[in-house]
């Protein structure tokens, strides 16, 4: 039970790192020429590490790792969508 939980958390962590690296490209857009190779290298390393883990794990460990990644993806998209809806509702009702 504990090793599967650790694999789940590893999947969440890898997804967080990958999303943060992608957002870093947007955050540093004003100086993208100075940082593009570092950002792309980090994205490639995280993706390769993720592929190594997925290919080397078997059974419940692989399922836990992928479940962690899918959980974070659903959480991130859901949180972004919920935030957009909340901001829209607050601005709409603020005008009354």
C-alpha cells in the first residue's frame, strides 16, 4: 500500500514539475532568448524521466504512477476552469 502511494505521489510530482516548466516559458517570455535552452532541456529531462519510470514500473506501481499524473491533470484543469467560472460570476454579480 505504501509503495503504491509513493508512486502516486511521484506521478503527481512529475506532473507538477512538467507543468511548472511549461509555465516558466510563459513567465520568461520577455527574455526567452536567454532561457529557452534551459527550459527546453528541463522539459526534455522531466519527460524522459517520466518515460523511464513508466517503462520500468510494472503492475500496480505503473497504475499508481499514471493515476497520480491523471489526478493532477484533472485537478489542474478543473481548478483552472473553476477559477475562470468564479471570476466570471464575481464580475457579473459585482455590476448589480
